[in-house]
C-alpha cells in the first residue's frame, strides 16, 4: 500500500517541474508539495481537472534519479470530500501602516528581491508583498562568496556575512518597482532605501513614491557598508536616525518605516528618535542579514 507522505518526500521539488509542464489541466508539482508539507487536504484542488491520462504524462515526465514518483496513485489517494472550500478558510488579511494586505507574509529585503522575475514569482505564489533589496546611489560590487574577513589587529579570527545592497543602478530598480506595482496592483510594494546625506534620502524616497510604491523602508541596519555614514552607522546614532527620518517624512506622503540595527546597547534610543520624527513603524532588524 502506498504511503502518500513517504512518496511525496521523494519529490525533488524541481523548479519548472517537468510533471507540471506536461500536464495542461493542473499542477501536479504543487499538489505533491502540499502533501509533502502535510497539507494534503488541499492537494486535490491543484489537480481537480486532471484525468488519468494527464497524471500518467506527469508521471512519465518525472526526472527522479531513482524511479518516477507514483503520481497517479498518490493523488488518487487524496479525497476531494475532505477538501476545504475557500469560504471555510479564515481571512489572513491585515492592515499594515494603513495599507491593506492580503496576508501578513512579505519577502524581506535580501538577495531574493533583486529583480522583477523573482518578486513576480513570489507574488504569483501568494506572497502579499515585498520589501525590495535596498537601493542606494553608491556603486555596489558584491563579492562571491559573500564572506568578509574579520581581524583583530593583524590576526585573522574568522569570517562574517558580506551581503550589501542592490547592484542595479537605482533608476533601474525604481523602474522594476513601478512595473511590479502596475502588474500586481493588489500586492504591497515597499522600497528599501539607504542614503548618505539628507539629499540622498529625500531623492530616493521621492523616487519610490513616484514609482508607485506603497511605502518606503529606511535601512538604518546594514552592518556591511564600506562607506561611513551609512547603514548601521546611522542606526547607532539616535540623532541621525531622527534627522533622516524627519527629512523623509516631510517630503513624501507614503508610510515611512525605519529599520533599526540591533548592534547597539539600547535600541530604544534610536527607535524613539524615529518615533518622534513621525515614523509610521519602527522595526528591529535580525542580527544577521541573509
């Protein structure tokens, strides 16, 4: 007897899964993922329109290195009788800084948010919004692999994560954000920005607003910037946090969200500076950027 969970675990989680490519009436790969992650009650909905011929083609297309997954048998084992209807699901909708959101799941500003295609794919998979990879006016040359040497005096003592900002020219990034908002109007598009001067912060924030972004994030947290007066250098200085937050708030109408650094003894001090400058929300960053 087939154990559907054991069979689903064999799935290689292919990108552009061959089984789905040959199945014109459903998405077997997504159904298998649902079973794999203990959501079999909803697996059936992804292959509701599939017949045996469709599932047989999907099974024949499987590229598992050992033997193809038994897709037909696995999906036939999932009963449509237990499938919850859309009306039975509770709403996950929230309001964030006055912005209606489909759900509370957002892509964080990171390496997975550096181009149109990756963000669009996430939106199509159900993510409610994105904090796009931080945009600045300075040229960024990322290293590969993303490691930086940590030294004490002249002695090497280890490595640290070295993930900086978007490598795209800033006008290119704002064009991407504009297209994302046009193509996915129900999704929340937030530009993360980082300036080095009052003029930088204001210009980048205005460009975000003109691109149609729903909000702007002020990156006061990044610890890897090589230029002084940026990232966590600002986040560790309550006065700078207050001034730069106020500059942006006075020049745009969209919500302004400072992202604070944890690399400080008393995070309440810069957070209160952002609050009194009119920030819409002040969030701590995770200790390690990914």
